[in-house]
C-alpha cells in the first residue's frame, strides 16, 4: 500500500537557485523601470543619476585598489607648490592612478553625470541617438576634468577639451555599435523565407537559401531540384514544397 502511494507521488523537478535569483532580479528590475517611467523628469533624472553614480563609485573603488600601490609610489616633485606645471602634472597622475576613494569619486561623477544627462535628453527629445549620447559624454568628461583635478591652471579650457574628447569617443562608439547591431542589408530579401522556415522548424536551412540566392521572390519558382542544389535533404524539401503549394498567395504567383 505504501509502495503504491510512493508510485503515485509526483516528484517536482528542482529549479536552479541561480535561475530563480536571475528571474527575481529581472522582475524587480522591470518593475523598477516601469515605476521610474511614470515619474516626473526631475525625479527620474535624480534617481538615474544617483543609481548610476553608486554603480560607478563601486567600480572606481575596485579599480582604485588595483592602482593604489602606483599612487602611493608617486614621488612629490621638489618645490611643487612653487611650480604650477609640476603641480598640474602631479594632479593628473593622481587622478589616473589614485586610491579607492579618488577613483570612486571620479567614476561616480562620470557615470552619474552621463546617465543623468542621457535621461534628460531622452525625455526631451523622445529618442536616444548619437547627438544625445555625445552631449551626455561631453558633460561627463567636463565634470571629470574639474573634479579629478586634471584641469591644470586653466580649468575651464581643459574641461571643455576633455568634454570634447569624451564626446568624440562616445559618438564613434555609438555609431560603431549601431552599425554592428543592424542586420545585414540582404536579410530584407529573406524575411518571408525566414518566416516559412521557422514555421516548419527548418530555420537551420536559412543559410542554404542565402548560399543559393533563393530569395523571397524565388519562393513561387522553387522546385525539388533547386532545393537539392543547395543541399537541403529530401524530408525538408518535401515540407517546403508542400508549404508553398498550400500558400494561396504563392500558389497564385505560380499560376
């Protein structure tokens, strides 16, 4: 009797704790983004700036632990207080190789200002493009120059130069990312083919169609020999040809 009960019990598969944690984090993140989108511009900008600055501070503190030894080993130039150029050079070196607190401050300023300006620009312009990205980068670069002490004697001019450098780099990276994120131009000629193969569970053969230049325009003209030429096995060939025969629009084009 007990054995029968054991056989009747359904053993539920255990879920991966890591997957559960990731799903929970994703759910919280989605809820937070939904709440943030409903807030006014000042509140959204303040929250985005604060959270991004906190993340940047954490990254900067970690980076600072790696460069702390380098910063402590930097010698102080003799009579540095009397030589503005030497003092500026020392400040620049400390800004780039400072300890955890210095780097946490620098990264917090860069990430916070960048995220805050990006948030405002996106709300005002209704889109996120290269112009908005470059404006945000300019602001973060200028603030980094002022806060880190890399400005030297003429802080305003150096802040503008740093901001311009950050903006150009960010603009180039944005354009590069857009270029690689866009699908190849030839994909537009295989949209219907891709849909057909996906519905049949034959999406692995899309490369065969592209290799043989069998575009959407050739679907009504497909024959068994044409599919054989692009090395598609007999079973998938039959499914593809049967699908084309059942498709009213393709069949009409065949007629």
